[in-house]
C-alpha cells in the first residue's frame, strides 16, 4: 500500500488518522488533528515514534487534503488548537459540494464493481436526491461547511511554507486548479502531475464480507473480493513522496514522523 511503501522508502514513521464523514469539515479537521496528537504521544511513550523535535510532514488525499488545508488556514489565522505550519502534500485535492460528492461516490461504487459502468450508481444518486428533498421540506440545508467558495476565501491565510500538490491525469474529481488559484504566493507550492485516477493512491483489496453491510449489498454481496485504486500507481507515488520529503542532497535525520490523515480516511469512512 501507499503508506507501508512510503514508510520503508522514506524511512519514516506513519500515523494514519481515520475519521467518520460529516458535513462540518472544520469539525472533522480539528478532530483529525486532535486524534493525531493523542496517537503521537502514545506512540512516543511506547517508543514507536521519534521524540519531540523530529520533522512532521502531513499528507492528505481527496477530502482529507481539504481537511489539512483547513487546518493550515487556521494555523495561519492563529486560531487555537491549529497545528504548526508543517509541510503538506495534497493528493487529488477535492473541494466538492455535497451534490458533486454524489458523483464521487458513484464512481467509487463503479470501480468496486469492476471498473465498468456502475449498475447501482443511479441508486446512489436517487438516494441523495431523496435526502436533499427531505431536507428542504424540513428546512434543513444539506451542504458541507465550509463551501468551496468559503474555503477559497479562507485560503488567503494559508500557513505552510512548503506544499506539494499531486494531480492525476485521469482524475475528473480533482479540484487542484481552484486550490492553486486561491493559494497565496507565500504558500511555496510545487505541483506534481502523475498518471492515474482519483483512487490511484488508495490501493485496497477487500472481501465483500469485510465491508459495511449496506455497501456490500449495493455491490451484490457474496464472498468475492473488490479492489480500489492501482497498486503500481500507489508504489510509484510512494517513491515520489519520498523524494519530496528528502530531496537529493538532503540528509535524512534519524527518525521523522509522517502524518497522513486523509490517506487514513479510506480506513475510517467511505471517502477515498
């Protein structure tokens, strides 16, 4: 997988921070940061992570990349609890509204069904349409916070001095162009273009019986396995991330800590 290959290639410790999906993305981001802090302290206490002072690099995929960007904006604004301006790597950055996220879910279901057209993609869209209509009827907005426009405005306070943005040529769900346009000149951005789709960094192979029962039913049930992502693309991406972490000529310190909350999202939710 991406994380295990990265750990060996870059000689880093990895803390993956899973999370449950929700509409309040600021709340999700702060929870991810808090969970990481707890996990890091516990890892240090057990001798599994390097001591305080070792460099921290943060890697996020898709929605997780948005969560890292939100934390970086809070750090730049000096808001309490925000992490320091550590270098970030943002993979397949996604900043969709809820309605657009349905397309992401439909594509994911299609890939899990073998990469072809998703027979149940329409069911996913219909289910969301029903929920949205019910919300309107009850006077409840079904939308993420912050919205794409609100995040774009907040990015003026983006803090990290080093940011790597990884885009993929087959990713129709990527919002990196909007991200790059909104980031301030001080962000110190480097863009890396690679081959692959939105789920290229994920690379998971699971038995249908081991996943959420509702999703298993959507996929047809049974004892077969389903695959997400591209193992070869994930390995190549791990090497590219290792080169970004430790460029040629830069000595690697004895122990570095890798924080990828977004990558861990695949473990904790349906978001790739």
